[in-house]
C-alpha cells in the first residue's frame, strides 16, 4: 500500500493514495495553517470509522439484517505531551433499519474491533478503544 | 478531536472531520466496493505523510533553509493475518531547494519521527518505521 504527499504551500499538503484518490491536509491557524483540509490526526479517526463501518455493514448484510443506514461517531482524546497520540478513542455506532437484531449488531461490532479492523487494531496499540451503539427503527 | 462517518451505499462511506472536511472511502471490487475513495488503511499512510511533512517543513523553515518543495513517499507492508496492520512502513522524504543542508534535513526528520509526529508514533506502536531522504537542488 502506498501514498504520496506533497507540500502545496504554508502548511497545506496534498495526499494521493496508491488507489488514486486525492485529499488535502492542513494545520490550524495558530501553527501557520489555514484549515484548507483535515488535520493528519483526524485522518486516523475518519479512517477508523470507515474501516470498522465496512466490517460492520458486511457482517450485518451477511446476517441478512435489514439495515438502511449506518453512522459512526468517533472521538479521540490526545495526550498533552508530544507526540499527541490518542490515548482514548470512543466510537458510537448508529444503526438504522427495520427489525435489526441487537445481538447481530453487538456481534458485528465485536468481530470488527477484535478481529478484522486494521485501523482499529493500530489505534488499540496506542490507546484504549471503547464503543457504544444505538439502533434506530425506520 | 472528532469525526463522523456515514454509509453512502455499497461499501462507500463519507467521512467528515471535526474541522469540517469531507472525504470518501471505499473498498476494492473483490470485497464489494467500487474504488470511489481511499481504502481506510491508506488514510493512515496519507495522514503519516502529512503529519511528518508539517513537522519537517516547520523545522526547516525555522532553520532558515531555502526549501522550495517537499514530498513524502510512503509505503506500508501489511501482515497477512487479520487484522492487516502495517508491520513495516517506509517513508522517503524528497526535499527540493537551494543550498539545503543535509544535517538540517536529517535533524528535522529525526525530530519529527522521534518526538513530534503523532501519526508516526501511532504507526510505530504497531510496526517498524524506516526512512530515507533525497535532497534535490533546484
């Protein structure tokens, strides 16, 4: 897996993934940025949501659950000292659908966080991951 | 720090960072995706390049180096077993400029990887990070 990241100007960088997708990263104004893109550490939280979301939706589909929507809210607490790694990450899963079984949701989250999700497993090496979920009937 | 990630359809997810930036993630075709966006694990490599790039350019500017371009090429090797974390990550820094001092480049990379870069410190908990650099006179 590959990526190329290039300075645009100021603190703005453009990243291109090996699969050909481009994104912009930038810093806050106090450190010379202009908020033209994501903070690099936000990339970890967004990537975590995508990673575990793909696992959870795949598993729920295999379990023939009638899921109409899935959303992950991710929050990270960073340590005060350098490097500001995430010491605590909480992820809330919001599953929308009809007759979605609580047990299926719990099982899919557990499988993702304990077995499949590579971004989650990486974050879990640096800090603690906690989770919660809500099921919304539509 | 926060993020929200929402299922679009198939394996496509839209992520929005707490600072208000949106990106698309998707899976490969063999696992039901359409490559509409980055793989979640690519987010880590792109984020790493941005994170350390911001450190390195800041330090080189403080050292009054005449840098006209900075590029990071990042490669990650994933373990075969689940979860497919990066066991090895190599980052190549390409610094372009005039009279850029080798010692300043080495020092900036060392400071970023050993002290400041939070994404790098996270990846270093899961695997080994190696680096190299090239200085191109423009």
